């Protein structure tokens, strides 16, 4: 898809990653040098990405680019869902899970080339409650880490902030039993990852059989509670062997409802989006993405 002499709107989170504003300006300059007309809009607070994307759609650009981390991308896709306007990305975040999923590294030149001349792909989105997600949703250990994460510490330490918070959660792991109704089957566990993509938390693959282009959700359910089982699950995911564990269930479904005696937090694409109970499904709205050719 050539964007020469075409209109691009970049929605950028200036606090994402290190040297965020400099890298954003570098990318915008590179796009303009190649002939694209680029408008750069900065977010100022959480939720701005969604609002700015809705404004962008009214101008009918040839592409909308999310410059930031997976949280920024999530806000933008909630505005673009169902539109035929392609999504491009400048991966500037801590984990950049979506960039890994489509084979895009952190190099700005590669990201610019993908925005300028990448191939388009129509993908299916997940729906958690009334919010779309592109990568995954989670309840249990990962949602507790996101819930307890200090954003100031994240800006200071990056990925290390997740590790420190993860250790803290590991010392007092979630112990509330989840009831998961998946395509009519009743399952239970103490944590669940609901995947639309393979990658999770960076280079790891929690739902390795998932695919952005597949109209289904992949459930990975962790059935035992306590610190020792949780350590086995984390180690298993890190080594790509968690599906071999007898107390891990894996299901491909079109919808699921997760309930619990307590209103546990739910994360989607790395941000908190609400609390249980919550319904999950494959969204009717799909999305066009720009990925490396």
C-alpha cells in the first residue's frame, strides 16, 4: 500500500518509552520526506487515543498511525474498529507485543517503511465487555500485576517495573476461583488468558495457536492456586512448555463469560478495563492493519 502523496494522521503518546517525542518527530519527518502529508496529534491523558481516533475518522485519512505502546494502540483500535482505514504503528512502548506479533522491530526506519509501503491485512478483534482488544485479555496473575503496577516506576524502570510488581503479586497470588463458561462448557481455574494473538508480555507466547486473522478466541486456563503452581506456569510460558502441564487447559472458542465471587480486575492489551463478571467474544467489527511486506 503506497502512501505517497497520501494523508496520514499520527496519534502519539509522548510519554511512551524513552526518547518518545524525539523518535516520533524522527518518524514523522521520514514520512514527510517520502511524500506523505502527515498530521501529528499528541495524547495528553488516558482515553485521548480513542477520542482523537474518532476525530481522525471524520477526516477520512488514508491511514491512522498509533505511536506508543500497546495501550495506545488499544485506544486507537477502539476508534478504528469496523472502519476500512488502515492502522499503522510506531512501536515506542515497554513490551511492544503487537509489533512482535506482526514481525516488526523497534527500528524507526522499518516502522516508517511498513507505514509507507506495508501490506494490508484484515484481522478479527476480541471484545471484552464493550471494549475491543487486539492481543489478549487476562484475569488472575497478569491482571493483578497491571492493577498493582506503579506507573511512575514503569516510566523509570520500564520492563523491570513489571518484574518487581510480579514478584510482589507472586508472594500473595490470586486465590479466587473463576468460573468460565466457554461455548457452553463450564470450566474453572485461578487465572485465564484470553488470546487473539500468539504473543504475550513481549517475546513469550501464552496462546501459541491463536491468530489475528482467525475468528476465534484462545483460552489458556490455569487450574491450581498458590505460589508454586504460579511459578510453574510462568516458567512454562517462558520456556514455551506450559501447554504440556496437566493443570493447564487450552480451548478455542467463539465466546466466554467469566464470573467470580469477587469483582476481580480484568486487563486487556496490558491496561485495566473493568472488573468481573465480564463477557468475551469475537467482535463483529474487524480492522485493517499495516504489517511488514
